[in-house]
C-alpha cells in the first residue's frame, strides 16, 4: 500500500512539473515569441519568422501574411529593436537596410515559425 502511495505521488509530481512546449526554439528573444503567439490568433498577422545573419548580427524577419498586399517585412535584432523594414510597395529601393540590400546580403539561418 505504501509503495502505491509513493508511485502515485511521484507520478503526480512528474505530471505537474511538465510545462507546455510551444514548439519554438529556446534561444529566440521573448519579443519574437510574443509576436508569434499573437500571429497564431490573427489571420492578417505575420505568416512566418525567419532568422538571418546580417551585418554580423542575428536578426529576425517577420514576414507579413499574403492577405496584406504590398506589406513590408520588419527586421528585428536580438534585443527586439526594429532595425529596418524591407519589401512592400516601392520597388528595389525598399530593400535597403542599414545601407545594404537586405535580401542580397542576409544569410538565411533557419525558419523559426510558419503558419
């Protein structure tokens, strides 16, 4: 009887100590995770989040949903500061980010999340 009590208590502790996994990499900034969680609830939000190396830093592109015509893509650094916004209505000049063409210079590392 005592043995079953210990097993029951141990099983309960294991179940309660587990936390829900959001499926996102642990090493991405909190603001990026917050944007993804918000996008899951919003059809018109972002459609994907991609990590790039750009100008020697890790940055995140939050691509807008295709339901928004000619929307630009905000680019955030690891401190959650928006460093630029690329694409959208306006042609190739809109791809400039800190003096360089983002899409020509950025190195894609991984897709963090996609709708």
